[in-house]
C-alpha cells in the first residue's frame, strides 16, 4: 500500500526503480501483475482501479464502478479479467481489455478485504469484515459456498497451486486452511497477533503469513498432499510455453498438453503439472 498515491515498479535483480506510476487521487491499497507481466492493475481508496503498461509505465485505462474504496485486485490466470473487492461489500469482475464491469458479486455483509482467482480460473475466493470467506463461480458470479470458522475480520486469502485448498488470515489471530471443494476447515494455526495476509508457496505445500506483532511465519503443511500444479501457458514472444514452478524452466507448449496432465519434461524434475486449456491473453472467463 502506498499513501503517496503512486505505485513504483522495481527491478527485482538490481533493486533499481523502473517506473513511478502516477494517476490515483488517493492512496493505493493493492496491485498485481498480469500473467504475462505486460500489465499491472492497482486498487485505490479513490474508488477506482487502474491498468498500466508495465514496460512503459503508461496508464492504459481506469476501471470505475465501486462506490467505496477498492481494497484488493487480481488478474484471472488467462489475463483477460480483473477481479476487485471493495468497502462497498462487493466484488466486481472486469474485462481487462475494455475496462467494462462484467458483473457485480453480492453476498458479503461487510467490507471485502481480499480476493484471489483459482489457478484454473473457474473460481474466486473473497475475504471479508463479516468474518467469512466466500467461494464464487468465476463465469456466472454465483456464490458457491461460505467458509465460516473465523472469529473476526478476515484480511487475506489465497488458493493452493493445485486449487484444492484455500488459506486465510484473520484478525482473530489465526491462519486457517480450507477444503475448496467442501468448504470444510482442515486446520487452524494460532499466531501471536492479528493475521494480515497469507500466500501459498507456488511449488510446495507451504504457506507464508504475516501478523500485526511484526512476525512472519513460514508454515509447512505436513501431511497435506499437494496435487499436480495448475499452470498456464504464456506467450512471451517466442510462442506459448509452460514454466514449471519447481525447476522454473520454460518448456515450449505441445498442443496435447492443453487441458491435460504431465510430468515436467526437465531431466530429474518430474513435478506433476496440470496445464490449463487456455493460453494467457485468450479469454476463458465469461
């Protein structure tokens, strides 16, 4: 979050600032890269989202429609949709090409703090002030189920890389793991303070979480199996390719891989991969 109303893009290798993105009129609450790294989306207290060109830093368009500040944002795995959450108690799904609002998801009774897309792009998860998380159908906007067990506001949420589980962080001082298919709470981890964010490690059954005591936790989910990693082919200019999240190597996409499962082709890796049936930049949701 930035209270000076700007975003900054940094070179991860050198730590040098690449661009300062100026355009919001209030502080920036969240941001996310598109799957191909070509665009950035930002969410602001000025009630808007903005799409930016990640190479030039140019503002592409503004997404307006929320009636209160926008708390969080994420791209769909194919990069054609943006999801946002707001203090107006809703989520919105946007067309990333036109900036038009496709649908509004209603069901929470309080501010919606966080959101995430499932790795296969079929579901969304949201975390709210109403002490719940909700799972949604990303195509229809239908509420699939409510995840209830937290005793205070839920600040953060994320899918596991196989899409089978959801992790959540709450002001009640706990980190929770949920079965994304049934909505059952699988495990609860007490923390030292109010949990503010959570992320699932891209290549193993492990979760990172921060709390208001200043602690950062790295939690191995012992005994909880991780299925094939769901990955999306991305065209970075040399044709579509799939990156293994474990060995990090790029592999040229074979047509037979789309919608199927395989072991990573890298020698000695053998990580199970489930390749989405779409390529980043080609529409899958809606």
